[in-house]
C-alpha cells in the first residue's frame, strides 16, 4: 500500500514505520494518524512481522499535533468527531510489540505517540515535552495520564503546567525511556532490540505485553493473579516445551508460535 505521510519497510520480521512529514516536523494530522493506524494494523495481521519500530527523522520524532488542523475547530467540532480517540484506541489494540525510536523533538502529540508504544529508545538529542498549555489547551492523547504513570506526578505536573522540555538524560533518569544512545546509533540499537524480540515466541511476547499493560488497570493483587494465570497458560504451548528443552540441552530454542 502506498502512503503519503509515512514510509513502511518490512525486513527480517520487523516492520519499520517512519513518520514522513518533514516540512511540518512530522506533526500529527488526520492523514498521518489514519495511515499510521493502517500500517500498524497491517503489521499486526502480517505473519512475517514479529516486532514494530516507529520512528521519525533525526530532527523530530513528531513535534506535536498539527496546530493548523486544530486551530479553527470548535468544542462542538472536536467533541462530535471525538478528536484523536479512534486512532488512540486502534493503536492500543495492537498486540505485537512496538518500539519508539526517538530523535530530536517529541512534543505534545509526538511525546504522547511515543508513550503509546511499548517502550522508547532515544538518541542523546531527544527532547520530550507537553507544551499544549502554551496554546491555551492541554494534552489530549495521554500527556496527563501516561506521562504521570511513567515519570510520577511532580515531573508530569511540571512539564504539563510550565511546558518545559525534558532532555534525553532526564528522560532516562525519570523512567520515560528505556535507554539513550548516540544519535548515529539510534536505529541500529532500536532494530537490534526489535530483532531480539522477533526471535522469541510470539505467543509469549504478546502475553507479556498484555500482562504488563494490565498492571496499569488493576490492583496489585488482581494483577498478580492475572499474571500467574497467563504464566500457567503458557505451559500449554509447544514453545514452552521447546524453550525449556533448549535450555537443558544448552542450545538456541526454535520457537514455532504454537
């Protein structure tokens, strides 16, 4: 499928989705979000894809939602069309792991999109922020919710109320990103992580993603019970037998997703 605002490549079981609106620093408009959702759904149903990487350019992952798209809208407009809700729900329904590879600006909707992914690897030039307050609005794609869960109330309040940016070092220290690498190494690092995930049992990978995401929706006791039951259920798979046999035999497992 030909896309106008993203570039998609599938190779070695990895779907690489690159945001491609360079003149707008990859700002998220309706077309880009629609195409991104379509590409993610394609990756979800493509048996050759075992992991997904979403990235932007060296200068910007995504500098926010497209202000030109929103500036003339009224409350009735955004409420009636439920702005950003359908795309957010569709991204959240992707069961395969998604890595965000972030370089440069990840602001507003860009920061929120990165947080929708399962984890973030960023370059040392990355800058994260929720500067919507400077426009007289607030985050609408998870900037008050996912960010608070990632970095805690104090830093989330600081960023959302002042609009200040968080650099890569602080983002790693605060727990927003999993690792920081030099800019030239970003894609190599992200693709390497994706390759390691692609080697695993896809049944187990999806189970881990589901269980981890459930931890934000449940009490600790309910979450532990859910985790334990999923753990138990994996003993019904061939991959569990293969993985444990390979460990005992000191060889690499050959998972078949069964």
